[in-house]
């Protein structure tokens, strides 16, 4: 999904000559607006050699932070400046960005692999190692935690067979005034305890984060 550090991964791979396709939606046509990349029917028909192993890198981030980040990146600074925190919260909830975040693995990766990817991840040590790799048919899948991406260059290097160097890229850093409004809203918006508990008891969160991490994330939003 978008806003999880995928640009940093793509650029790190390209710098070492690794061909990588940057895709946010494999199947869903009604996902978040903005960049989506080629869909699976295009990739499988025109781009990929399906007789060979297909390597997939996907990332997981705090779902509320990811959803807010994805929502704000598509807004204009004057619009953001006009909002109170309560107005921003109501607009964000009305656009249902959390729904996209929490359902991405079920609607995208699980459909491709033909299995419940989150159930698999929850049964493995992703939450403790901050990454997990598995093979399903011709797919070799690496799942990374965004919060530990800077430390995962060796894991990426082993996955693609090149010496990968990770450097974070912020795609919105050069927008005048954006950083200030982004920080004001992300740091100031809070949600009901009921909503927060619902989000952080989801399959996505339970598969990727420890109980201690979940408690910390919940406390950021109540």
C-alpha cells in the first residue's frame, strides 16, 4: 500500500540496477486516489515473466499514521490551514481511509497468493523480527515493518542479491508550508477510544505489532 516507505525501497533498488515495479493496487479499482501503478492484469500480460520467480516486497506501518499521511499528502496547504483539528478529524473519517489501510492485504496480496496473508504473518515472528520472508508457489514475498526500514538493508540485499543501501525519501518535503500543517494535524488529531481499539485489534495490527507496540500506538491517538 502507499505511504509506507515504498518510494525509499524503490529508489534504493533502482540505484543498484534492480528493476522494480512500484505498484499500490494489484486488483482493486476503487482504492485511494493518486498513484496506483500497473494492475496485475497488465503486469502479468505485458511485463512479468511468469515462468520465473516473482519477488514481492510489501511494507506495514502504523495504520492510523499511514492513513492520515496518505490522506494529507493529497491535500493543498491552504485547505489544510483552514481546518481546525475537529474539522480535519471529521473530514478524514468521512473519507474512510482507515478502511483501505486495514483491508489492503485481504484485497490485494491475499488475492494474488490465494491464501490469507495476514493469518500467515500472524503465525510467524514478523512482529518480533520486524520482517518476514515466505514463498508461495512462484512468489517470493518479503514483508517489512516501515518503522525499522533503515535497519533492513541487509535483509533487502539478501532478498535481491545486490548490496542495497537504504536512504529515506520524503516525497512531500519540498512543498512550501506543507510540513508545518502536516505536523499540526498529525500530532493534534485524536479519535474516540472505541475507534482506536477497533483499529488496533484488527488482523493487520495483530499480525505485525507486539502488544507493547500496540499499546504505545493506541496512546498516540486517544
